[in-house]
């Protein structure tokens, strides 16, 4: 979480980051992808901007989600 805190320019505390990540839920549509079920916040906007992906307003295909997981684990 310290890594995320630095990537987000220390705008959010560790507890805000943990809570924000836990609140980012998705609904899986088999064979199609994922639909976001969370509410967009300042935290999610900063996260998307810092890592260069958007998950808050579109269906994310399975291969896109795998790429997001791969890119964020570096």
C-alpha cells in the first residue's frame, strides 16, 4: 500500500487506499467481461490516472482485466 500511496502522490492515506480498493467491486458476465459496480470517487479517478486504465464506465473484457492485473503487479 505504500507503493500505491507514492504513486498517488500521497493524496490518500493507507486506510483510504485499502477502503477504496475493497469498495471496487465488479460483476462478471461469463464470456463477456466485467462490469464495475462501484461508485466513482476521487480515489478511483486518481488510481485510473496514475496507472493509465479506466474501469469505472465501461465493460472490461477478460483479456483487458488480465492485462490490468499484470501491469499493476510490476
